[in-house]
């Protein structure tokens, strides 16, 4: 359905408008919240809060992005807010510090990075990766998830996260390096 | 980035995606470095592995849950 028409129906509280919105977006929103690191009960509550906020903010929707992108942006803000409140966000400085420590004078490697390279992605390695991903912050996880796993366009991701393409690059850099550092530790203990 | 990219520049570009999506002249300089540096090639292979593994390990699962949808509608309708 056309976004303008849908927005008008929602604003006018036409019968069936909310139901249609829920039917189309509840599952993808729930899947997104789960993939950004939320437990199922938290994800369900966050989707509810996001939809309540979305309906309250309908007047502010200017059509600069699609309704779907706008909705996912509201969800992302809710997820970040919730995880911040739960104090689950970890500092990012450790990623930068660990990365910088790998290089010596003139930016040359001073220790060889270790970890899986050519290995098939088996159950054990998948499990490692999933556990390592839990340590990512919401913005790092969402950026990595949308760009790498789902292959979304940079422009759409930037609209959802409310960041510039350069900031998205920083988030991807931190996400990939946090995952790599974590996998390296597990790899060395193997 | 320096005129002649260092290992650190290359590792950063591989991780933030500019190795693939950056301007052509920057990518050309980075590729020249990659050809000559086995440690950077190893690092890039690890990042590629992470991306590949994530596509199967972190794939979002969409499940239609009618109960959840009903609860949502109940909360959203005045």
C-alpha cells in the first residue's frame, strides 16, 4: 500500500488501519529487534513501545524516508534506549585500544592476527560468533546486521540509525574488530 | 590515509568497508599494499570469514505470531 494513503488512514483511525500495520510489520520488527541483540520478551515490549511512539509521531512523518525505514528508525531508538537503561552497553574504547595496540611505528603490524580464515562455518564456530555478537552495542550490532547479514543499502541503514555514511563505517569497523578480537581469544584457547 | 597506506590504514579500510566502497584511487593504493603484505591478507581473510559466517549464524528469523499481533492491536487501539 502507498505510504501516504496508509498514513492518512492511520491518522484518521480508519477501521482496520492499525490491524493492517501490525499484520505487515509486527514480524519483521520483532525479528529486527531480536537480531539487534534483544531477548524475546524485551523485543516484544520494544516493538510495542516503538509502534505506540510511531502512532504518536505520525504528524512528524515528513515522507523523507519510506514508512518502513521510519518505523525501523523508531524501533532502533527504542532498542538503544532500553539497552542503555539496562546498562548493557559496553564501552567502545577497548575496541579502538586493542586495534591500535596491534600496530607499531609507521602503522606496521606488531603481532600477527589469529583466528578462522579458510575454515568452513561449522556449528562450533557459528556458536562462537553468536556469543561474540552479544557483546556488541546496539548501534554496532544493528549496523553490522543490516549491512553485512541483510545486505541493506548504506543510505537506508543511515536513515534508520540516524548516522552519516562515515559514522556507519566507524560502527562497522568497531563491530568487525570486536567480533575478530573475541573470536581470536576463543581460537587461541581451542 | 597516508599517500602510501600502512598496514593500519589497510586494516581500518577492510573493517569499515572503504576497501570495497571507497574512492577508486584510494582502493588502488590499498590493493597494491595488500598484494605485498601477507599479514594484511590474513587479516582481510579473517574479516571475510566473519562476514561469511555472520550470514549464516546471525540471520534474523521472522515468525508470524498471531498471539503477539493480537496483544499489539489491543495495546495500540484506543
